[in-house]
C-alpha cells in the first residue's frame, strides 16, 4: 500500500468519525426525547465536511471519482448545516427545535451515509 493510499484511508476514517459524532449526538437527543441541537452536532458536521472535501480531491487515486455522488453528498451536507443553523437559532430564541427540523437532520445524516455506501 502506497503512502497516498494510507493517507486516503486515514481521511476516510476521520470522515467516518465525523459522521459518528454528528449522528451519535443526534441519536442521544432523540432517545432522550429532548429534540434539541448541540454544539457536538456542529463539530461532527464540520469534521465530516472537511474530510469529505479532502476525499473529493483527485490526488493519488488510480480510479475515476464519482463527481455526481460527491455533489449530491455535498448538497445534503449543506442542507444539514443549514437545518442545524436554523434550528440552533430557533432553539436560542424559543428553547427548542421544531420537530420537523430535528427529525430532518437525523434522516438526512443517515441518507448521506447511505449514499456513501450504496451508490457505486
């Protein structure tokens, strides 16, 4: 395994950690029936997003990158970020996140993971 392949695997690992942090923090709130957003969710989104952008760079790969898949995942990530931002604002104002925003973040996070695994 070349050095670039090892680096790419490390970035994939970091990307998965970002997903786990985002979804795990969301799941904790869902199970507790609190329906609120936490700063940890933002950190998970940031980690997954930055690592995802690094993975989209075509350095050191011997195959074609799927730019349609990358674009869809980026759009979903941006929507999740927008929903977190809107929800955090409403949470500061009203003390809670509207259920539609809360559940949308969880569903879209799982959708993004599903796209990563199932779209070839």
